[in-house]
């Protein structure tokens, strides 16, 4: 085999000269940012609900067509605050196939959590599995609109209504997503967005709760400001959840670009699908007729028998080609050490979650991605497939064999430590 056809892990040339990142935050044009900065210099208001935060709240609410948007310093604190504001006690139903923030936020509030399995097709909580998992203690369902896609909202709403449960969404990854013609954000009793740098719409760090409920909004505003209702008088449990004026400025300058960035991302999504369709063992997600995603994540599922490698192995091999992918979510939350200890009697039966964790790989997506870059990523995946037997030999001691092996060596990061430490094979 010619060296140029070898993946970098076997000594070939990496497809990129420098790391091709999983995501790249978009910045507003410098003149626009400078313009906004001048306003900040003049006002000298950097935080505590200044002009930028208030305007961004209004703009987001009108973008989504919802009454209220309460901005926060991040989505994790927003979710903690929401659970407190809604007085959700007892048990909350959540998926384990999510970023840890979803459940960590609940545990801070001392809520009990009940993991419910996902549906393999949508990777979101399976409405058919709810009935067997509720009890008298259940107060809410917290599904996650994962990878910018939609949950089966109509079924979830019916179930929540039937059992008088609150329905709140972790829509951290789904700003700009549409379900049956309605914006995600407006479906649940309240929903949480993340505006972290890695998100389609970002403010560096940031998050929001959106809701039509005015009382809830007012309470959230109080909670994020130490629980003050009048100067230094705490009338509620509170914390510091405020977004800074600088963060809000970035958001103000980026919001208008969201529709055109979503259409760029859609084009990239389609190109990925077209480019990957002939690679054995790689399956792209089906289109969901009820949902227009924001296309900010592109995931594939990998059949190791047909492709020749697992998702984790491919993730590792691609790093050497300087392609940064993410095995979201390996391990799923319930498999992590803290949760294993917390639920020491191991009451989990989440086969689809485990399956997703062992098969899903998210590929890099940038709204400004060049066709050439996309072609290089696809080429790198092909090279790995063709050389999978040799790669597996190289990787024997580098990727964990099972969950236990992964947890036993918490310092071993299966992701891009090679890039970070410049440790190349
Ligand atoms: N619920 C869900 C479902 C979530 O996905 C999240 C967050 C939350 C709740 C909580 O939201 P926040 O409290 O964070 O607002 C990232 C983010 O840190 C996290 O916000 C996000 N989900 C999660 C899915 O992804 P990492 O650790 O995987 O990101 P990291 O640092 O490895 O970066 C990913 C790629 O982006 C790399 O290729 C580097 C590149 N990058 C990253 C940053 C931060 C940049 O190019 N520039 C940057 O500034 O967690």
C-alpha cells in the first residue's frame, strides 16, 4: 500500500496540517464587536442586567416567539435555577444519553433522578418506556433534544398531561430547531438552552430559560440574582447566575446570522450523508419528518463488524489524522463513577443507551466548513476502514475494552490527548 493511502496512525500523512476541530465558535465581525464595545466603555456597566442582557433577552424571545427569556451564565446553572423555581420535588425522569450537566444540575438540587432509556432512532427518551418508570414520587420529565434534533414531543406532552407532570426540556443543543413548525424552546413548560462557545448560537459562556409563564420568569430573575427581590433582601434561595454584558454583546451580534448559518449547516449535513453513504458499517441518521434540526451536530452510528472498528477506535485513529471527533456520550451518565457509586445497587436497564454510547460518533461540523475539508474527513474515515485490521492491532492497549476498563483508568482520555500533548504514534 502506498504511504499516501495509509491513515496517519499507520504512518501516513495526516489529512490536515493542523487540528481540524470538532466545532469552531463563530465570532461577530470585529468592527461590529468594536462598535458594541464602545457602548460598554461608555456605560461602564459590565454586569447586573445591563442594556445588552436586557436587549438580548427581548431579541431571543422574539426570535423564538415566546414571552420570556431569562439569560444565565450557563445552562447548568439555568437548569438548577429552573428546577428550584418550579419547585420540582421528588423524582425527575431523565435520559442517561446526555451531557452530564443535565443530571448534575438535578442532583445539586437534591432531586432524585430516574433514568429512562432512549429510542435508538431518535436517540431521545422513549415515550413508550415512561409508563413503567413513573411512581408517586415522579414530578417531572426532563427529556433532552440531543444533537440539535427533536424529542417525540406530542407523545411526551400527552403522557405528562395524563399524569400531571411538568415537562421541561434540556434543549441545550437545539437552539434554532423546529418541531412540527414550532420552535424548540416553546414546547415544554419551560426549556433550557446553552450558549456555550461550542453551540450554534453562543455568548462564550451562557445559557437561558425560556417560558411563557410570567410568574416563573420573575422568580428565575430573582434566583439568578442571589434571591434578592429588593436591595439586599433575599426572599428566595438564590445564586449568582447572571450573564455578563460582554457575553450578551457577542450574542447580540450573532443572533441575526443564525438562519443563514443553519442553511449552511444543512448543506454540510447533506454533503456528509452523500460522502459517507458507500462506507460499509457507517449509518447516517434518518430524516425526521416532524423535525427540522439546527444541523449543528452530525452523528453517525458505526457497526464495528462491517466497518472494522468501534466508534471509540475510529475516534482515536482520526485524532492522528488531526480530525477531532467526539464519542458523545461515552460513557453514558449512568456508567460514570459518581453515578455508579450513587446507585450502588445498579438498578439500570438501559440497553439502547448503552448501544448508542458504543456506536455513535459525532463528526466535526462548522458552519463555515469548506467542501475540501469535508472531503478530507471522509477520506480519513475511508482510510481507517480500509486499514481497520492493522489499526486495531496498534490500538489494542490504547482504547478501553469495556466500561470497567474505562472507569479503572480515569486518567486515560480516549479523545484528543495526542493533539494536546503532541504525543504522536
Ligand atoms: N445539557 C446538554 C445536553 C449539553 O450538551 C450541555 C453542554 C449542557 C446541558 C450544559 O451547558 P453549559 O452549562 O455548558 O452551558 C462541550 C461543552 O463544554 C458543553 O457546553 C457541551 N454541552 C458539551 C456537549 O460539549 P466538551 O468538553 O466536549 O468540549 P471541548 O472543550 O472538548 O471542545 C469541543 C471542541 O470545540 C474541540 O474540538 C475544541 C473546540 N473548541 C472548544 C471551545 C470551548 C473551540 O474551538 N473553541 C472553544 O472555545 O464540552
